[in-house]
């Protein structure tokens, strides 16, 4: 994976619904630092918890999961349990 200077990141380590970014963006990758304790839901929106982009299963192993997909409304991540993940994205202005 080639990192670019304009990539941003958000670290999530608890069971939570996290609004990573509001507005258009590119979801570059999700880095799972330790085997996930629960599912990781990926949503293109600024509200709600209905997964509409992807779902990483519980017990997904440590790895960098590449997405490189456009998000039109925002990047919202729902972690069902405490998992150490980093969301890498690029804002589109």
C-alpha cells in the first residue's frame, strides 16, 4: 500500500459507533491491529447503524484490508466489541 500525504487516520479501540468523516471521502483501508473481538461495520452515511458498504467478521485477523472506495455521505464505523483498528481515508473537497 502506498501511503499519501493527504491520507488521514482515525484509531478506534472500543465498542462504539464512530463518525470518522462527514462528506465525500475515499475509504483507503482498515488496519486491524489485533484479532477483532466483534464485527466491524462500514457505513456510507452520517447516521444510523445499517451496514451498506461492508462487514468485517468477528475474529478477522490482523491485517490491512484495502477498500479504495468512494464514500458519498461520510465514513461511519460500528465496532461491536473492543477491537484495535485504524481507519485510513482521504477527504475529498
